[in-house]
């Protein structure tokens, strides 16, 4: 299942909630890692253009930001929680995405948590470094999606939805390996920051 398909699922879930009385303006979407990429797709009208209504807020924890719109069309307020030591999704790709969002008029809050890795908010009993030697790592890839849906990987161009783009990334910029661990202190801090962001989105007051 691709991140874009996951974004479609998020909108389907939203319609389920709307049918039961929760308007889109009172909804936010949150995702982690690949799910974070899906959440970010929902916040950009470049993707899934048939979805007129968008979430009020988008929260993405250590998302994969290697695929983004060249010129975003921001549709939601965005919060990104990044691990300083993330060597799986990385920090720089998401900072680039955030800069592009802001340049297009979007509002993005990016917090980089010191000493935190990918999945830093995981199981509090797993604070030791986990070495994922064989995972495919696309942190160094930059796939830019044009307004017409076509894609650019460096100097190479691909039609919208062309499956060959994955093979191109695997043979040019994909690496193997990553490390993860839980940072309980930053997990608590990120949770508090996420709650504060939601209060700001919905105009509510913490109890």
C-alpha cells in the first residue's frame, strides 16, 4: 500500500466521521514514518485533487519527505516532529518540504528533537540502539511532483504514476540500513507539543 493510497484511506475515514456529525473543520490527521508521508499528502492539494475538503490540522512524526510537490498547494496547518539523529527518513528532506510549504503560503511548525532517532516515540523499554541493516533507505532521494502530476528525479522525468520511478530510485539514491531507539524524554516532549498544536488548530484551551 502506497502513502498516496493511505492518504485516500484517511479521507475515507474523514467522510465516515462527517456522516456521524464531526465536520472536517474539527478533524486532524496524524501519521508516523510512511504514515507521516501520507498525512502530508492530505495537506497538499497537489495530491488527490478530487478531495475538496481538507483536514484542519496535519501531524507528521518522522515522516518520509523524499517525495513532495515542487510547488505545494497548502491546505492544512502542519506540525512535524523530527528526530535529530534520524538516519532513516532524515531531517533535511522534511525541512526542505517545510520551506516549500511556507514559500507557498502554508503554515508549518517543525520541531527537531535532540538525541532522537526514527520511531523515537516507541516502546519505552527499547531504549537501546536497534540496527536495521537491510531496510531500504530513501533518505537521499528527492522526487519532485510537478503541478501536472509528472515527476522529476534529478534530471530524469517520469509521467504521472509511472512505476519505473521506484526502480530509478532503487538504482540511484536508495541505500541500505538505519538505526532506531526510543527516547522517552523526547517522546514525552513531542506528545505535549502535539497536544498543544491541536489546541491551537481547534482554538481550545488545555484543561
